[in-house]
C-alpha cells in the first residue's frame, strides 16, 4: 500500500515543501513540491494549508526542519515571527504523526540517505561506522549530530554556533577584540563564521589592519549583500583584501568544524552544508582542511575523518522526509 509523507525545510527566506510516496520502508518517490516565500505568510499553517489544498493525497506522516531551537513539540523560528506547534500543524495536514526538527538536524539525517554524487570530498579519510556531524554557515552557524547506535543513525540538534569564539593566534585575537567592541555581551563563533561574519572579517582587515579596498569592490558593497560581494570578489581574483578575508573565514570555519568533529567523535564523517561553502568551493580545501586538522596530538585522528561538502540544497528536506517515514506504523 502506498502511503504519503509530507516534508518541509522551513527557513527565514523560503519554505520548501514536498510530498513523497512511500512504497517500501525507505523508497521515496517525489509526487509534488513547491517553494513558498516565507515572509508572504503569517504562519507555517497558512503555507501548509495552501500546499495541502492543491493536492488531495492523504498525508500519513509529516516532518519539518525548522530554523530555530525545537523545544518539545514547539519552535519559534529564528528569522520569522512564527511560533510553530506540532499539534497545530497536525490539524492542517490532517494527520497526527507530525515531527518538528531543527533544520540542521534534518540536514544531518539527510546525509544518511543521499546519493554519493551529492557530496564533494575535501578529505577522503577512512570512513567508519560511527557518529557523524554537520556544520553549515549562512545567515548564522548551524550544527547538528548523527549518533550511531549500532543499528541506525539518530539525530540530535545543537546550538553550538553560539559557543565562544576561540582565537588561536595574534591576528585572531585582534579580530576577537574587534568583535568584542561590536558585541560586548558575547562573541560567539557565529559572529565570525557566517555570512555576516565574513563581512565582519573584511571590515576588521580594512579598519584595524589598514588593508586597501579596490574602488570596484567598494562600489558593489554599497548596493549588494556585503558577504556575497566579498566572496565573489575573492573567487574571481578581483581583490586582495577580499581574498584575505575569505582565507581567514575558511580557516576559522575549518577550525570550528574540527572542534565539532572532536566533540561528536565523528568518525563517520563531517559534512559541510550551506550555500556559502558551495559558492566558495574552489577556495575551500586548503585553508579549511589545514585548520580542521590542526588539533595537536589529534592531528592523525582528524586526518582519518572524511570531510564532505553537501552539494544538494534539498538534503534537509530529504532528512525531514525520512524523519516522517520513521513515524509510520509498521
């Protein structure tokens, strides 16, 4: 018997929904999908109501990766005025089997079901049956874990992006002091390892270290997304200061990814998600992996951990779909 599961990736910019037919325990076939502009709707329930009404297939289970901390069966989205309750979602989709996950938690689960071509390898390592971890820099810094229980993976969220920033050398200490003046309440790693963090690093290099800015780059910064402008200028070899900013950013990103891999004992792999790393991919491997492996006595341990970039932006939705499958009886 064919059963249908509804999956979603709920973010501050867009909400990506999909309905899958489940014809065997793990065989999913996409039936329909649609992407909604999140800010055009007052609630997730309004988005779901529109999507469900456009179909007609009965939903047997549903799961949603949401950008925000899930506490119990509720979550308040980080970059939207939405408060989501599983019970309210259940009424709209017409089934009681509903699960809310953190968005990175859903992405982490999705890595267990992705095809090999959905990854770009930064370090082949030596894959083992064991825990995995996922890190993704974007608007903020998301992190999550997959714990191996000997039979299957189980997901766990994290708010580790808000842990303390850990400088390792004089330049990073100077960056820390610069960030402290901007954020006297707390300097988290997210303040440096994120889209806004990349621009903060660029600003630090210009304002504190006196790096010159090319006129063409300065003009683009006036009208575009600053983090994206810095990244693109570095990628295309248009700016020395942008290249330095991206190199420092990727080193900090790799260092934090290494911290996460150590924390989770992620011998099953460390996965890097988010659009930023995909756009910067030609520049990533060197600075990221040098910092990832720079863990002193554990350098050999780190070198054995597979490190892969997630190329498919729908990995979170795939993870949510399989989380929904887990809710099905039988």
